[in-house]
C-alpha cells in the first residue's frame, strides 16, 4: 500500500512540475512572439517622412515619368490602366475590362479612373502632404490616411495610401482616392 501511495505522489509531483514548465514555456513563447512582431513592425515616422518627401518632390520636379520609381510595378500598371480607361490609346481598357482585371487585388471603385497620379486635378500648384493617421500596419506594409493639398488651387485630396517596405525604403502599393 505504501508503494502505491509513493508512486501516486511521484506521479503527482512530476505532473505538477511538467505543468509549471509548460506554463513557463508558453509565457516565454508569447514574449518572444510579441518581441518578434515589434521588431518587424514598420517605423511609422520613417514611412511618413518618405511619403511626404517623395510625393512633394515628385510634384515639385514635375517629372511624371518618375512615378514608376515611387510605386510597386503592380500598382504602377494598375494606376496607368486606371488613368487610361476608355481613352483612344493602345492598350487602354474599357471600364468594365478594368474592373474585371483588377477587382480581385484592388478596390477599383476608388482607383481614380480617368485622373492622374495621387491628385485628380490636371493642373496643380504647390502640393503638400498632411495628416498621417495610421490605419493599418504589419511587417510588410503600412496604410496611411493622408490629405494631399494644392495650396495654390485651394484643393484637398483625401487618400488612403499603402506603402510597402522595400529594403530600407518604401514603394506605393495602393492608393484609394476618395475625391
């Protein structure tokens, strides 16, 4: 009887020790997971600085060919197609063809169909960016709610801009144009 009692006590003690080790390991794993996600998160301030400097610089230079350097290849193609919808140019799409081609990857209703890159005005003056509210961020991208202002024409353009991390820099991955 004593042998059975000792065996049960040993089994009980080892079970308690295993439960304690599992709790400690679980706690360590969750701490590591939090630290990993924090380490991989995009730096909000560097994303905002990059966006402001590059977009304002783009409009100051007036070099519309520089758009390709600011965008991911997929977004560049998407926006070029959106700009050229229903135009009489080689490779232009109808609006229904455009929606069919891009609806699975983009919100095509907010593409800015028939208008230019980032602003819908054909003519523009002094362009500035303001209001950088972070709407979403993960290790690969950050979504910023921004206002692009044309001070000379007193016009504001409300945009949601998704930046993809690319090396030590960023690329515009998507822009939702609300006006």
